[in-house]
């Protein structure tokens, strides 16, 4: 994160925060802290199921399958029997994954891995894409393309 995002990639990238010692999850100081919008972004990339991504979030996408919670609200399926989604407006802070990481981690790592699997399978590709976009902030496109081809 330090060499690909935080240093030498302009004022916007310098605002990102890396993990600090003592953060939950066994992270080391300087480890990458994700943005959190990757599932939404890769969900929008057509995957060959016609244009079903937008009309049928339950069909599956690069961001996983979604479950209809109520009108116009589709969320990640929760791998916990009997779980019900919060009533009213849904916020990131009330998400099952966010609550699990805050209050239950590391009680059941298999449950956590199952929940995050639709997105973690793409972690390397997403991180490389983010690094390439950070390079675009400060380098010409030709240089970025050559560097990515060489790595």
C-alpha cells in the first residue's frame, strides 16, 4: 500500500489510511485497508448472463449473488441460519459483515470466509486495478500500461 498508493501518487491517494498495529484481523502496520466499494463496482460489469445483472441481482455477478430484502433493496446473503435483515433503512454500519467483524470476529472464521468469498476471490485483481488507477493520477497512460505489462 505504501509504495503503490500512499506515497508518490498524488494528494487524493495520500489520504488513504493503512492498517495500524492492533487493528482487528491480525493486520500489521501498513497493511492495505480496502475501500469497500469493489463489490458494487464489479457487480456492474456484465458477466454474460444477458443484461441480468441489473434486472436480476439474484442471478449472480462478479460481486456475488444478492438476496431481495424489500422493494429496491438487494443485499448479500448471510450464511447464518435464522438471520433477519434490519428493519427500516439499511446502512453499512448495520450490515451483517460489519457487525460480525466488530462483535464476533474471530469466533467463526469459516462463517466469515463463506460470507466474503464472492469478493475475496478477486482480491488480487482488484488491488492491482486500484494500484493502476493510482498510477494514472501521476503517470502518463503509456507508462502505466508498460509497467503493468512488465509486472
